[in-house]
C-alpha cells in the first residue's frame, strides 16, 4: 500500500519512529531508497538524526540497519531453537490442530467424535486400499472436513475430503502420540488416538501402493503423468476412450474428474500424443541448444536420452498448460525421483531452465456425436427430426417468457411435465443461427449431429456458430 502511494506520487515525505520500523534488511532498504529517490519522496526518522546527503550520514544509516538486521536474525534463530527444543520434549507449539484434537489451555485433548472419524478413515483405507475410493465413500456418507478458524475469526471449510488432505491424515504420526520435526521423531505429550499396529498397517499399505504406482507409471504410455498441470494448479491425469476398437489417450484436469468444475483451468482436456510430442520436441531442442552454447571449458555434458521416457523422467520437472502456451520447467535430475511431489523434484534437481512453447488446442474432429468438418448430406432423418423438434420447443418457450405467458423455466417445466434443468438445457437452441437451422432442415449438417452435441460449447455469435459447423 505504501509503495503504491509512492508510485502514484501521493506522498512527499515518509516519517517513521525508527529506521528499523520501515525494514530490517539492508538489501530491501537499498531498493526502497531507489524508489523514494525516483519519485522525489523524502525519508525521516523521528528519533534518529542523520543526513543521508553526506557520506557520514549514509554510513550511519547503514550501521543502524546492519544492527537492525542482526537483531532480526538473532530473534529468528532463538525462536527456531525454542521450537526445536519444545518439539524434542513432545510439546505442541501451535499451528493447525489435527483432526481429532482440540486445544485447551495450550494442551491438546482428544475430541471423541472426531477421534472416531480418524479411526474410521484409517480402517476404511485398509479395507478399500485406495485414497480415491476412500474420499468418494466419505462424500457419499456426507462426511465433511472440519471447519478451520482463521486468526480473524472467520471460518473456512472444504466442501469434501480431497485425496491430498486424506493422504496427510493417513501419514500423520501425531495420531500415535509422536511428534515429527525435521526428520526426527519424538514422543509427544498428547494422548494417541490410534493403535500403533493399525498405523503401521496403513503405512505398509501406502508403501505397497506407492511401489505399484511407480511400476504402473513406468509401464504406462502416459509419459507426462505426475508432471502436467492446468493453469490453475490442478494435476492432469491420464485418461482414455475406446471407439471402434481404437484407444484415444487424453490428459484430463483433476478438477473435472473430482467434479470441481468451478476450479478447472483454461484447458481441461488435451490429447495425450499431441501434448507429449510438443513437450518432447521442445525438451530435446532445449538440451541441444544448451550443449551448443556451453562454454568450451565446461567438462560436464548433458546427453539427450535415447528414449522419450528417459528424457521426461530425467529432464522434465513441471508442465503448465495454458490456452496459448505450454510452459515447461527442465531440471537435470541425476537420480530417480518419480515418487516425490513436483515441488520437491524441482528443488532437488540441478540447473533449471524455463521454456514456453506457443500452441493452441486443436479443434476436436469429433465432439460428443457432432463432427467438426465441412458439411455433408448424411444427417440421419431421425436426428434431423429430433433437432428440429428441440429447436421449435426452445423458440416456443422463449416466446412464452418474452410475452409473459410464463414467468420462469420452473413454470414451463411444470406445464410440460419436465424438470427445469431440461428446459434450461434446451433454451440456447432458440438463439441458433438461421443458416444452421436451414442446414438442419435441408439435411446439410454433418452426420452424427445430436441435440447434446449441438449445445456443447455453442458460441453466442451467429458468425462463430456458422464457422464452427463449416458454413462460412
């Protein structure tokens, strides 16, 4: 807020009680001073007198800031040491309270009903053997995550248990009375919720599933699995469809698969072979360019792997799919880190390189029963009749709403003995381009045209509609 006002030239002078009230970092203060000088803003400390126009004044200021930075770092070290000492004693030092506990007088007590849910989660996972199936079962039963109270007093709660939070619960040693800190395990002061045998059995099952997942991934044709995300951070999982004996591979956003349509990115589904070809070609070209531009004195050579799978496994760390670009993070990992999460892979890798490849999602040749290709006169008469009937109904319902004969889609649904969702689904057909309606009536719409296919991704503009169906 302060810098925004400075850049907007709304301030002439900044007054602080002491210099360290503005910042306790020499590097940050140097950047702030540049911004102040650029926008003709003066800086004054009420309790400290120095003149920054002279060399002695600037030296005094740097000394004061050096001590302020030193004080901040010492305080940070003491706090970290205190937390580490408390953790070693098994003391809970704050933070999010795990499911099954509540804080009373800075001590954790077991909440019986929540503890029962924790046991149920562990036992159900052992029985089902899949976190995804466990999440689906909890949603069917109406089990919702515990609301979290923020420092402001507001509460937030997820609509359902997701795979990530459930995996964290299943791996949390806090439930057997342990406290984990920086790779060390200490005996906690809090009472355990689970028996150690149950916890160990779940960890063994998780480890077994991890090994199976690694083997399956190594054999899967989906080379980008675990590395590709949409532009809202959702992982894109491999999927496929079989048609006439041919398997078509895709990557689909987890937001779609988990019915979180409001959180899906700009590109929710992409052809597997197409995006893999783009990533592989870009990665090979980047490695070749890097070797070409490498300094002659360098003795480390990065060989481009022979197989595409090795190339992805050892050099591609992260892929983000955007509407007009594919952003690829390359990282030369020297060992196999397939079981780590993506952030850990990047952190553990060697030199990183970010590349962006321009692309645009290809128009699907077939989308839910409707062909996107030049018109042909092969439209089935039954499909033609169904389309024309649906268009006539939609226009009639829209006229009723405009003329006041009906006041809502619910009223029309009751009259037609349909559900309101069906009325709203067909309503856009009332605004279909007249040229498309004529093409349907004449049988010129591409073969396979259906009502649901016609309504899928239908543009508002008549020109765009006609172009979509090859009429322009």
